[in-house]
C-alpha cells in the first residue's frame, strides 16, 4: 500500500511519498525514501514492486547522468519523461518487465515552467497539473481538483498537500505514517516539511 502525490504550481513542482516499506500485514521499515533525485531540477516518485522500483529508479538516474556527461547538457523534464516511458514500454515487451508506477517532474530552466508527468507500469504517459499513484488517488484527486490553481505559490501548494495527507489520514483504513516531501524549482531540488522548512533526514515527520 503506497501513496505518491505530485502538484505543480506557479514556478515549482511538489512531491510527497509515504515512507512505509510493508510486506503482507507487517511494516518492515518506516524510513523508506520512495523518491529519487534524477537531475538538478528533476525528481521521480516511484511505487510498485520493491525490487523493481529501486532498480529502475537507479537505472534512470544513471542513464540521465550518462546523457549529461556525453552531451554536456541535461535532459529537460519532458525529454526525461519520454525516455523513461520508452524504457518501461520496452521492458513490458521483455521477459522481465518492471512493475513500477512513476510521477516524474521538475522545473524546466529553459522555459521557466514546472512540468509533471504521470507514468504507469504499462508505459502510459500523461502531462498533468497534479497527480497521484496508489490508494491515495482515491482520496486526494477530488481534493486536488477542487483546490488546485496553476498560479499557486509554494505555501499554497504545501497547504493543498496538507489537505491531501489529512484526507488520507482521516479516511484511509491504513496508517501510512510519515511522508517525504520534495520541491523542484529554479534553485534545484530540496527536501522540506509542510511548513516549507528544509529538512535533511529522510522521512522526517511533516510539521503540522
């Protein structure tokens, strides 16, 4: 049972993921980071089979880095998302497909705009203003649809993220515990809490 949220605002892309690693009815770990910083302005939130998610996230990160070394320029969010979708589509037609769902996004410094992409394990990709994967989508998408605005500043985006997490805690039968929150903007990627304060520890408890 995993949850990933993504929101775009005026000049940023915001991500939140739960930090629980579960097997059957047992919580094995409560500090799992289910996001990967794959570029200076790029973040990928992943969910799915535990081995597949970490393996594929590292594969994407290293290949995007290799592209930058070879060409002396990083891929833009849209190009990174297209390449990632293609790799998932290729794996789907192989003997060992990845079972991974992704929210990939960040800030495009060339156009000064945030971008967010919804990608599932079947290689489907969509450009979206907000998105969710996992059981959280059943509870949060209506909240995002009601309160999201393209010109939200970061504090408004964090307030919307708080509403989504609160709705999940109130209505979902399982307590998913803590959340990892990252923002990507013109200054790069940083991990924060719901007050907008930077944190260094993975899975730090969001300030309420």
